[in-house]
């Protein structure tokens, strides 16, 4: 029987939890894991009692950490609290998965295994699939190294004191097998794709403006300029000791109306471009696919998040300074 894996997460991050389960598919097929989270609760189940039972019987506890997770008293105080207890007891392995930027380094989670590598949030990886693969590999290593010695010491005592009486009196729900694979293919309309495209462009504008300001603040002799030409175009310029050393122009929908283009000069009147990002999708999410024109950039089949696209275009702008 595979390791029992409990996933603790905020419902605000359900989409990312779904993506993680996609990447755990091979572990499931190989019989290495049996995944449980609160969406597997059955009608009539007592919420706190069942979650307590699953937490106490799991071999691996995944905490999907985000601002919403840290803000949730139930996730942070109850589920995370019991997960730490079981990890210290040696009856379960605790693994934190950092989904989005948040203040996790100032919590006790910083003392334990954190994924992805170096605690870089999943949403900040250029290719989210690579981030999930990194997480999956670390989970696999943890499971392969896990030696489950007999039954865990089951103690359902981590619910708040006010709920203790209810927890003890609740009857055990009937055991009924149920798959955690209830995910269906998502359909994306043209409106969804257009919204994602323009939201990405606005995110890029904020990202470049903030990055240029910070670049200037941190480096003596560097001046920067961000210019929002119009609703569909902005430029970025970097000067060193008064001389222009880098520039770029980002537009949305300038060719077919369904892409974001990059030009390696701050010339909004030019109709040319050096790179193009178009909206793509799989069965769960929208993403950005580069044409792969610059040498050394992501492959054409890469699936970039908004953050990944921003980091990629920013690298195109700043790399001439870093190489000189």
C-alpha cells in the first residue's frame, strides 16, 4: 500500500492544488501514494473529526503555503500545528510547498523541507510545469526514503478545546473508497484568453516599472525610464553614466491581436519585434508560449506563467548590462 499523503491548503489555492495532483499522477499509478484532501469528504462526514483522522493516519503531510494559507486560522494553527507535532514525533514527514510569495520564512516552517528548490514560489518559476516537477521529485524522494513502521499513533486531540466534546462523540463515518481524481477538463473561451492576455500585459507594465525603479535605487550611475506610451504599449530604458545601454518596447495585440511582442529597443513607432508570446492552454490553465526567437530563451513549447513571462522579457532587457 502506498504512503498516505494529506494535503493541507487554502481553498483560494484550489487551482494550484489541482495542478499538483496532475503531477502526482505517476506516483499514484505506481501505487506509491494515496492522496487525501478535504474535497474527498463525503456527505454526512463530520468535518473536524474526519480531517483529524486523516491527518493522524497520513505518512506525508503537504502544506501548500501561500498568503491565504498563512491567513487561515484552520490551515495555519490547526492543520499546520498537528503536522509539526507528527513530524517531531517521527510518525509523519512534513513537506511545505511554497505556492505564492508570502512571509513563510518568519514561521517555524522555515526549519523543515521546503519545495520547490530554494523555496522559490511556484508561481514565480518561468515554467510552472518545471516547478511542479521539482516538487514531485522531492516528494518522491521523501516517500522512497520513508519507512512506515506499523500503524501511526492516532491521537485526535488537535482540534480547538471548544470542539473537543464534539470530536469525541462523533461516530466514525462509513468507510467508502473514493478517487481524488475528480478533475475535469476546463474549457477556455476567447473572452478568457483575451482577458488573460491583457491582464498579463498590465502585469508586465507594473513589473517593469517596479524593476526599473529598484535597479536605479540599487546601482550607482544607473538611471532608468519607464514610459507608458498608451494602453497597448510601454517602453523601458536604462542609462549608465548618462549613456543609453539598454532599451525595450512591449506591445499587446500589435500583430494579430492575440500576442505580446518584445522589441529590443525603446522605439514605440517601430512595427518590428524580436520575440512574441501567445496565449496557450492545456486542460487546466492558460499560459504564454514564446516563439523562441532569442538564442538561449525558453523553447517554443514552454508554458510560461505571467511571472515567468515577465522574468523572461526582463532578462532580455538587462542581460546586455550583466554581460558587460
